[in-house]
C-alpha cells in the first residue's frame, strides 16, 4: 500500500458526509489522483485569478489620507466604490484559497 503522502487527499461528498479520496497518486510531483487533478488545477486557477483581481484593485486601498482629503466628492465616491470592490475581491480570494486547501490538502478539516 502507498504511504499516506502518496494518496490523494481530495475531499469528496459521500451522502451527507465528506471523506477523502485516498486513491494512489499517479505522479510523484502531484498531490491528487488522475480523477481529481483537473479539479485541483481548476480550483488553483480560480483562486489565482481572484488574487490577480485583488492585486489590480489594491491601489484603492493604498490612498494616503492626505491624498483623499484633496479629492472632490465625485472622486471620493469613485475611490470608495473601488475600495469596496477591493475588499470583496480579497474576501473572494481568501474564500477560494481556503476551499482549495480544505478540499485538496487536508487543511482546516
């Protein structure tokens, strides 16, 4: 039997319960069996895209107080909306990262 490091740890739904796949991992450099590898890769790409979006919006969270004080009301609303979008993007990134870790790396379970 393969060592625990060489078993797929993907979380699967079993009725109302969850369990780990535990199928043998086919390649040493991968962490999932062939069945769950595509799901893991898609989940990874999804949280990386969310991280990129958060990085793009970070500028709204980096405004200095002295800069904000000089903005007219229309720009304050613009930056306020951008800051709200940034917060939402960071929350989404964290949610997706946590789901990925829980599902594929036995983190937080």
